[in-house]
C-alpha cells in the first residue's frame, strides 16, 4: 500500500486538470459548457479547497488508525493545493481580466470574495516555498508554527467560496462543518498531549 500512495495521490490530484483538458479540446464528447472560463475557475478553485481539507485529514486519520502512511503525502497534497489555487488565480487574471491590472484592483475593491481568495493564495506561498526537507531542518520549530497557517488559509478559502455562490450555500457550509470537526479534533489532541505531560501529584504518606 505504501508504494502506491504517491502514484495514487498524483493520479487523484491531476484528474480534475485532465478533465479540464478533455473539456477544452472537447474530447470524448465532453465540453466545459457555455462559459468555459467560469467552469475552469470553479474546478480549479474547488479542487484546491478539496486538497487543503484532505491534507488536514491526514493527522486525524493517522491518530485514528495508527498508520503513519496517511501523513506521508501531506506535503505533496499541500503543493498540489497551492498549484490549483495559483492556476485558479492565473485563469482569472489572464483569461477573465486579460491581464488588465487596473481592472484587477477595481475587482478587488468591488468584490470582497476576490480579495479574500487573493489573501489565501498569498498566504499559501510561504508554505509552498518551505515545503522541502531542507527548509524544515533550517526553520526547526518555526516550520511547524508557520505551517499551522493552513487552518486559517482553508477558512479563507471556504469564506471565498461562500461569498462567491449566489444562492445554494450548502457546499460551502459542508466544507465549513468539516473544517470545524478538524479544528475540534486538533484541539482535543492538543489537550490530551498537555494532559499526558502533566506530572501526577505525589500521593500523601
């Protein structure tokens, strides 16, 4: 199973991109619909959010099952999430706005959800840059503190998605509920670790 982890992660993470390519070239009778740019934006943004949440599920799954291989593809999943988020932004800037930076500034001011999504993308950059073993050794404990930003970044991504949808907010709320469960699990694990480190009081003689 362990030998299949990375190939399966690559296949699963690249599948949405492959479907976009199939739709662009209308292969096998597939298309991206009447508004292909919007469809690409939807797929890339949602895939990035999915990968972020899957990344956050790795530690709880390891604790539940006792299997360490759950956490091994975590950094790869995080890099894939960043790649889709960056592609999401580039598609918007290049295809939707045609690289008109002045219009981008107006959009950020007029549509707050775009600003929230941009902040989330910018916050992902230091996590992507420091995702190597070398940076982990160099930063030491600071690396772990830095990479805890993935929680507020995921929250920003969900906020971006929630603000963007017009009527049906069920999916963003499902994402929010899952994030709340993961945060509760993290808080529980931290509490149990603190409790286990407490030195028991000496019994009276």
